C-alpha cells in the first residue's frame, strides 16, 4: 500500500514511536484534509467539497466526540435537532447531511486509507460507519418535488409570452430603452421552454452552442443544442448533453435565427463575447437577474407564484410526454440519469389523461369486437 493514494494516512502517524502532541486534534485534522484530497482526486469540485467538510466540522462540534467515537445515536440526535431548531428543513436537506456524514465515515473506516490502524494505535479503537438503512432519511417521489411546483399549462404559457411581447411593443413604441432587455428576456424564456433548460444552462449559452441536425436539414443550424453547463453528478462539475430541436418546438428555429443574426446586436456588449444573452454592462446576464425578470413578468401576466422560471423545464417535459414522445427520449433530452427523475418533472393535464383513457377504452372495445366476430 502506498502513501501516494489520495487521502492515505500520513506516515508520521504509523511510523512514529513517540507520542503525538494533541494526537486527537492532529489525527482529526489530517482525516479531514485527507478526505478533501480524496474527493479532489475523484474529480469533485471545491464548491461541493467545502460544504461537506464544513458539515463534518459542525457534526464534530455537536457530538463533542472525535470521529472514531461516533455512534449511530449521534447521527439520529443531530438530525432530530435540525428539524426541531428549524422546521423548514426539508427531508431532502436531511438526506444531504446524512449522505455527507456517511461518506466521511466510509472514508475513515476503509482499511485502504489506514485510518483504522492509526486510531487503534493511538486511541485503542477505530472509526466505523454510523449511517445505516434504518436511520437514513426516507427517500420517496413525494419528497423529491415541492408539492406546489408544477408545469405551466399551454394556455398559461401563451398568456405569459403574449404579455411580455406586448410589453416589448409598448416600450418600443414609447421609445423606452428597456425594450431591449425585455425582448432579450422574452427570447431567453422561450428558448428555456423549447429546449427544457435549467437556469444556469440557459444563462451560460453561447451562440456557437447551436448546430445542425443532419437528419432534419430544414432546421438549418438550429437542429441541435450542445448544453455545455449541464448539471453534474455527485459534485463532479458540469456535464455536456445534446438536446435536439423537436417538431413540437420548431417555432424556436426562426426565433433563434432572428436573435443570433440581428436581435442580440441591439446590445453594445454583444461584439465582445459569444454569450447568447448579453447584458447592458457585462458579457452575459446573470441567473439572479433573469430570475427577477421572470418573476416581474409573471406577476404582470397575473399568473400564480408557484410558476417559477424552472417550471418552464417542467412544462417542456410535460408537453413532450403529452405529445406521445417516448419517455426514454425525453429523459435523454433533459439529461436525467434516472427515469424516476423525469417522471417527477411531468404533470400531465386532464385532457391528456382523458385522451389516454379513451384510447384504452377504444382498444378494449376493438379487441372485444374482434373476438365476437371470430
């Protein structure tokens, strides 16, 4: 076994025959530093690693015990207190806490990193896993999505887009310079819906991210979108995926051609970057600014507050499924690893459900009729 392995216990702990000064603190600090190195070696990003390490420090302070003395009861008490102190803490948040503590315990109790040997030598005990199936916060489809979150109906989407476009026309007619930013945001919202994009994916788009689909040449250079800043897994950083332009959203092709050729040029900052959505002062609009704009226009349109910007992605999912696109295709378009996640994004309407029921009835009737005829 080599100390070159990221996260391996430093040799000073295993080779020194002299008692360490403040051994408990030094071992704990080295454990945390080793876990950080191990996560970096796995390709995780600091934005994921730092909050995890901070959580371990908070759990350490709460238990007032070193990791080699932690017990399952400590985790139970910690989770229970989080809910008692703040009733707004969700089960999803508790799972995040539980997973981080479990990963740290898995790391320090893995013999390959020799922390068990170090603890046996200095403290006469060794770290173990304290998170098990029976004390893991439950995971269910109902917990994974806030109850109020839903997709837009097609009528609500039309109401929103019409309201924004009318506002653009009004501002332009009155020679108000805000018409430029409102038009940009209108374009961005429509693209978010047409390709099922997350907020960060939308704001990080560049004009060169669009390209042709050789199987659908009449979409020209807007047959496919390469999403370069897709959500990563387990903190691994951005992933890439390709989203195809589909017939139900082919209206986006003309919109994109206009925006990339002429529309974005109304911003003086457009020449200095390839950002799809330039701002008046910077290279591109921020997530926060786009979110505030969406909330403003949603209120002007008289739509309920649960219809957030991310609901456009839910709407894309729902409307593709209602149009009878295969679930696997929709999953690939969204970049979901699991079909269960895609299912959570859909909230098909009553018309769709009724149509499906009628199709089943018709098939049943047709099958019965064939049997009678025979």
